[in-house]
C-alpha cells in the first residue's frame, strides 16, 4: 500500500503466499492468523562466537567447506580445526514456522544435549538447547523479534 517494492525478505502467508507485514498478527490479504518465524542464533560455547541464520533461509547447512570438491556450507567449522566435522554434517530446516535439526549421517555424529541424534531424523529446536557437532558445543537462542 505504501508504494515501496516488496522484497523476498518478508515472510509469506502460509495460506495465500502474500507478503506479511512485519509484526502483523493476521495476513492483510486473506485474514489468516500469522505465526512469526523465529530467528535462530547459534553461539559457539568455546569462544562466544554467534552465528545467526539469515532471515528467509529455509535450510542452513553445517559442516566443512571443501572448494576443491565443490562442497560449500553455510557454517564452516573447518577453521576450528575440527577434522571430525563431516563436510555436510548437519542442517537446520524450517518447517511450519519451526526450526528442526537433522544430522546428515555424519561420522562423528550430532548430539542434542548429550543424546546422539539419529541420522536424518528431525529434532525440534527449542530455546537454550545445547548441540554438539562432533566435539564443538553450541547453545541455541530462538527469538521472535
């Protein structure tokens, strides 16, 4: 309505796919209640480094980038000396406005708290969850801002 171009950075209504006005409780086009998509931030416990999954992402891959093999990931853990981290170790997937973690059949495994995640079985992400990719420990923060 304001004349500004709409970008893909806005959330879309699950019912009609119209862009949702940020902060709105209902879709201005069809009237369906809008659930906000949580922002997911991973904090590496060892050094307090934060990694935020960009808005609009539906899949976020964790692993090691190997350009010679054409393997690129969203969060490259190779610089932390983690040869135990698989090239495509795990991923976060957004489904129905909720984030899930899936281990991608990694060799060293992915643990949620201290429980081994089953390969390719989605685990619902919760705020303050602790996740290990091989031996690297991360804390999860979910926010709705």
